[in-house]
C-alpha cells in the first residue's frame, strides 16, 4: 500500500467540492490530454473543479498523471528515463485509489521519489470522487527524451480510453506569450523548456486551448489539447 505525503500542506482534510454543471469538453477520439496546475488550493481549486466537472461524464480505462521530477535521479537509477510508483493502492483517510505500474527496462519503480513531488497528489481527491475505481498510473520525468513519446504511444495502444493529465504550470517556463483570448490556441512546438518543467508538454506537443485560468494568470490554468 502506498500513501499520500502532502495532504496537510496543500489541501484541507475536507474539500468543499462544487459539483455544479459547467462547460463540457468536446473530443473527437478516445484519448484526451489536459494540463492542470499545481499550487495551493487557494489558487487552483476552482480550476480543478471546472476541469473535473467538464470530463466527469467520460469513461476512461486508465488515468495517467504526468509530472516533472525536480531532483536528479539517484546514481543507481541514472539509466532510467521515467519513474513510477509500485502497483497497489494509494490511500489516506479520504480515499483509496488503485495504482498500476510499469515494470520495464529503464523504468524506475520507486515510491521514494514521490515523497518530494507534490504535483500528482493534489488532484487525487478529484480523481477519487469523479472516477472511482479507475486505475491510475503516475509517471515522473526528470528530462525530455524520445523514449517518453514512445512510452505514451504504448500506453495509448494498450488502453482503449485514456485520460492523460499533465501537471504543469502552463506558461511558467514557456515564455508567458499566451494570447489574451482564451479561445486561441497555444502551440508548444519549438518552445524552449526548462529541464524540470514542460517535459510532458514537449513530449505530447500539439496546440492547446486555455479553458480557464486563475484571475487571467495563465501560469495557473486548465488547458486541453486540440485533437485532429
């Protein structure tokens, strides 16, 4: 059994979920990529609520949470390109979520890395409420690699209906040049990204539409990828 490490720091024991109907995301296939921010709930709870209200009626075989690792890999893991948790459950007083893992060559399965990384954990109460019993895969990457692209393609082919959630503060390391019009598309290709931020945005690529942001502050926003 795995556990949570940051609950008391980032969110309260009881969350006042607002399950009021909001806009729905229209997608053209069975795979959905979204970006959600990581910060205190004081800043992002409304954004998370809009995001999960928008997708709550969709069914997924797997939810994959993609986050950055903000510390170098240990020497013993230096040949690995991604970190994941062991399979089992992640539990605390509020919820129990089934976890799946990837035990393949050059994939590090180590719970310890998640002690320092809070980003994946912030959305777990929402995942538990809206997608109860849906398996979750958590992945951390320290730097961009073509292997990450191959890994996502493999996950997509193995599960008919995927939800990929990228935990990243959208424009924090990408130039802050998002158009003022939230309905405009923001292209990730060609952006210079910090090694420990924007890894998964660079991996997924594509054009992204900002759905909602914190007081027009595009660092903390909910964005979806435009599907062809």
